[in-house]
C-alpha cells in the first residue's frame, strides 16, 4: 500500500521548480522596479553583450538587466544578439548592485 501511495504522489513532486514553485512572467522593467529576491521569472528578449565569463546584458525591450548564465545552461546552438531567447531564472538582489537574473534554463525561440 505504501508503494502505491508513493507512486501516485511522485508526479506532483516533479512539478516543483523552486522556492515558491510559481514562475512569473514580468517585464525587465517590472523586475527592476520591484525586485523580489528568489522569485522565479520567465523573460523573453535578446542578449545584448557578454560582460565577462557567464555574465551577459539582457533586454526585453522594456529595460536591461544583468543575467548570469552558466555555460552548461546554454543551448548547443550558438546565440547572437539577433536571436530571441526565453530564460527561466531566479531574481537575485544585492545591497550594492541592481537586481540580476540567475538563469536556470535558456532556449532559442523560433
């Protein structure tokens, strides 16, 4: 009986994606205006430039934000500033710097 209950409950565990388990879709301007540390967000836009290793400037047309993207999280295909991408990540706030997004997944949009 315990095995059956575990098997039925397992699919609901797979849905959890982080702190609050809810991924919001604010604009970059909204994130910058009211950043919530640890909030999971989904944004679509373009990488404007590489600042340093694994650090990029991102824009969705409403504003620009620094984005930390691990090399492992990039798609296999090359990405240019012309490619529209979707990033799911976590807002990271700091006392002495503007908010950033720490990417968990990146995909190129058609």
